[in-house]
């Protein structure tokens, strides 16, 4: 089940909220835990994955108790916890990728089974690991109430695709949080904005990328190739930002203040700035639990480069078990190092140059992210830069004009809502009648699109 579905909006969410509002305060976390497990069970392809999820919740709850209760052996318990959590992630996400490459490299014949990735495993694994590490570091106390911990890990707004919420961020809210009509209203508005981002912008402009894929990369003109990858860039942003806003809105309705995950990254001047403003909670996780423990940037230049390399290698692999994601992570590492050591100051000083640079570099890096087949990736780059590529099949040089006419309004919406201007205006007039009417129109417009089948799964579910 996804947020942008009629079943969620008109069946699951009302039923959950009625029960949540009706029960006494001391039982609200139990309702979150139970309701979230039901929500998760409606989306998994194998029923056994529900038991795996509950096992990880119970295991990490107990491990944290051992870490806190037995300080002399806490490193051992932490190691056991980290190995346990990452074993499942490695098995489900990387086992097939690893065996395929071993077979190819050593001409072996290891069996590669078609392993279905449990939805959300990357996200809840990172939350479990951050929790036991924080208990180990004495940044937070171990949770003594299993229901509270279960509510934290399973909370359905952020369970499947984040934001990645550390326990210390919501520990106090799990025990005492404010429920008010104002929060409910604010949450519903944020949820509706996110729904509009996902259904009205991301899904619609994503149709252009589908069209390009259906035509075949060999048969598109250079202009359509550029139009297609810009469409994918907007689709990815509004899809994931929309999900995060819906998660934050749902959290507010339940009394939680979940962390912001996007801060208008497409207005950045450098990729360094971009990755401080894109998927903020994932970047924070990598900094706190990998980059800083390795020494961060407070060390020699060589070690700083090594630390950054490790982070971006893991960032690429986290997004997917495929060589294109490894290449994507390493390309970003190279770009970030170039900015830090050479061109970053220039781009930040001369903003026109910075925006022009990002105008090109963002879609090019997302192309590596989008196309998993390396041969097809090479073909697409050949279409983007025909002076370096082969001619391929004869193409219709005017194919882009038809697509631009069809999708131009979504490009315009994507450009406008990628900037800070709509948010600035919204904050000033969010309590006005006109905003209520506009959001009501957005909601029913999104419902109409869902009813007509113009909806797609969230793109980050596969990560």
C-alpha cells in the first residue's frame, strides 16, 4: 500500500486515525505499532517478511538493553547487533549481485536465486543500527518499553522510504507529545502538498521518461534525450520529496515532528551544497556513523579523501546492487573532490556559473543513476553528445517538439516548485481561505488522477 492510493487515503488512513484519536494517550503508541505492522503487511510480497521485520525490532530492542546493562562487553553486543542487521540487508539486497559477479570473474557456477527485496529494509536497518550505536555512545538511553521502540521503528509514515529518523530525535515525543487541531490541520496541508508533488507533477512528467524508454535510446534525437533526462530529474525529486512531505504531514497529525528531508536542492550552486540539501537524513546518517568515525575532514588531506571515498562508495551501494550505482557514487566522489580542492570557491562566488554548472551536472549524474544497463547508458550518453556517439538508427529530429508540447506545463510546474518561492508564499498565507481552496483542488485533482490510474509506485521503494 502506498500513500498515493485511494485505498490508503479513503480506507486505511481514516480507520487508523479514528482508532488513534479514540484510544487513551497511554495506548496511542500501541496503535501506531499495530497499525504500522498492518500497513507494512499490506505491501510486502512474502508474508514471512513481516516476521523478519518484527524479529529485527525485537532483536535490536534486546541488544540495546545488553549494551547498556553490560558495559564491559558492550562492544561485543554492538558488533553482534551490527552484524545481525547488515547480514539481512546484504543477503536480500546484494547476494544476487555478488554471486553474479563471482560467477563472471572466476567462471564459477554459484546458484543465484531470485531474491525479492523486503520493502523498506534499507531504511529500517539504518534506523536500528543508529539506535544501538547511539546507546553504545551513551547519546541516548536504551528504551525500556518494547511498544515504544516498536512504534519508533515501525511508524508507517516513515517506515518504507524515510525520512531516516534517529531514536534520539523522537525519544521524548514517544513519551510525551502534543496533539492539537492546529497540528492536524498543518499535517493535512503538508500531506496534500506532498500528494500533489507526487501525483500531479512527478507521475505526469515521469511519463516523458517512460516514452523515451519505450522508443529506445538508439532512436531518440539529441534534444529529446536532454528533455528526457530533465524529466527524470524532476520526476525523481518530486516523487521522493512528495513522499517525505506526506510522511512529515502524517507524523504531525499523530503529534510527531519528523525531520525535513529536502531543502530545494535544485537551486544549489555546487554538488557539495546539493548533497547537503537532498535526502538530508541519509546524508546525516552517513556523516554521523561512517564519515566522522573515520576521522571526517579533521585529518590529513589524504585521509579526508579516503573518508569521502568510503562514504560515496557506500552511498552508491546503498541505492542499489548494480554497477551503475557504484559508478554513480564514484562519479559523485570525483565531482565533490574537484569542488573541494579546486572549483568550489569559484562556483560559490560566481552564482551564474554555479547555476549553469548544476544545470548540466544534475541531469548527467541522475542519468547514471537511472539507467542500470551500462551498454544502454553508453548509448544514451552518445545521444546527449552526438559528436562523440554513433549515429545509430535514423531518428526523427523533431521528436522533441511533440513531447515538449505535451509535457511543457509539467516542466514549468517543476521549475517553479523547485525554487523557494512557493514555500515562502505558502508560509505567509497558509492560514488563508485561498490556500485552503487551492489545497482542496490539489487533493481532488490528485484523487482524480489516482482514480484514472495515472499513478506509479514511489521510486525510492526499490532502494
